[in-house]
C-alpha cells in the first residue's frame, strides 16, 4: 500500500488542477453565455423588436444550461464511480478515454492511473500475505515437532516417575534437553534472519570481493571447485560484509550440490553487467532443484536437504532486498542451477 499512498497526493493534485482550470472555465463561459443571451432575449422582448429572436435566445439559454448540467453531472458521476472503486478496493474499473472532451480525457487518465496503482498494491499485499502465511505454517510445524515429544515425555515422567530407573530418567531428560536445544537453535536462526543489520553502503570493487571470497573459503572442503569470473572490472554500491555473507551461503549450497560429482563438480561465481545493472551469478552443475520446489526455496526454514536449516537462502534474499536488488533462481536438475543477484544501482566501471 505504500506506493499508492505515496502517489495519491500527486494524482489527486492533478485532478484538482483539471477541475479548477478546465471545468471551472467551461462552467464560467457557459454562465456568461446564459447571462448574455438572457439579457439579449429580455431586451428584444421588452422593446418588442423581435419575438422570434427573443424565443431563439431563450432556447439557446436552455440548451446551454442543459449542457452545463450534463457536463458537471458526467464528471461527478465518473468521480463517484472512481471513489467507490477505491473504497471497495475494486481494481477492475477502467474509464474509456473521451477523445472529443479534453477535460474528461485528462480526468479519466488520472483516475485510471490511481486504479492501476491500487491494483498493483493489492497484488503486492496479497503476495506478502501468502508469504507470511507460509512462514507461519513452517514456524508452527517446527515448534510443534520440538514441543510435542517434550510434552508427552514429561507428562509420562510425572505420571509414572516411580517406575522409571535412574538410567531411564537420565535418558528421558537428555531427550527433553536435546529437543529444547533444537528449538533454541531454530529460534536463533529466525532471529538471525529478522535482525540483519542495516547495510553500510560503500563502493566495492567486485574483483576484490571475489579475491576476498577465495581467501575466506580456501579452507572449505572442495573449495578448489569454485571458479570466479569477472568479465570486466566494475564497482558495486553495497555492504561488503552482507554481500560476502550472501555469496558464501550460495557458494556453500553449490558445493553441497556438487559433492557427489567428485572432480566433475563445478561452482562458478560470475559478475557481469546486464541491462545497465550489476549481476552476480552463482551456478553449479549439481543435483539441481525440482520444479515443484523452485517457488519455495526462499521461504524461511524450507529445505530439501535432511540436515538443512532452510535459513541460508532466506538470508541471501533478505540481503539482496536490503540492497534494493532482486534474487532469482533457475534450475535444470542434473544439469545446472543458477542463482542471480541483480543490483539496480548505477554501474561504475573500474579504471585501472
């Protein structure tokens, strides 16, 4: 809803200008003609110069009054429809352009713009609602899985505590403690996702960023399978620590995906400029992501790996959004999976 709230004052101001300059001028000219024709008709009637011309003036006066009423009613009717649509969040309303009436054409264009903004805002709100619903379902599922064994086991201990041996009591407490630790680790992961620091934006040399990643990951298993490609020296306006965190998560995901391929596995980290934007791609030739999971990979705590926390890709997406960027993924299982980080800030090339 933020976009439409920000845009409404501008468009409403334009509507006011249309009313004040065009509609008022039309009404004013119409009233002047009414007064003039009324005066001429009255003069002709009183002086008995011509009853016919006096009658003609009366007819024209009535026609002009009818035109003024029709003009204002037409505008009022459309404005009423418009505000009714906004009130009811009806984004299907669209006003046809009136080619022979510049006033209505301009007014309807402005109202169509607001309805279009309302439509975009509605889809944005619905998308966020579905996202948070999916996150809530995952949270409830994970918390229930951790709490249910604790609840049943502790209730059993309370009811039959005398029948338990000391060894059985110890085992039961270890299970409860393990479940509590799992729940605590899960909540810590959620805290990390929702409490990322605000980015400290600076100009980052992408080539130097890749060298930094290479140094940080040199101790990782199979790190030699990672290849860094920078097609041309370019600067990125970003927080170097957050971008490093995001890329490490993507690279580790790639290394896990190619772990079963041995020497044939490959992870490529590539920087390029596309459509005036800096893009960083992380691709691998590992197992890939099935089509039915592609739309869910960025949902917090969703993971296709048995030991996966499901938090890594969510953190990457969050980091990219903090940079006003966009993260996308494409995958052909068994062939290649590519994550694309697109940054919309202006491109600055490095002069060496």
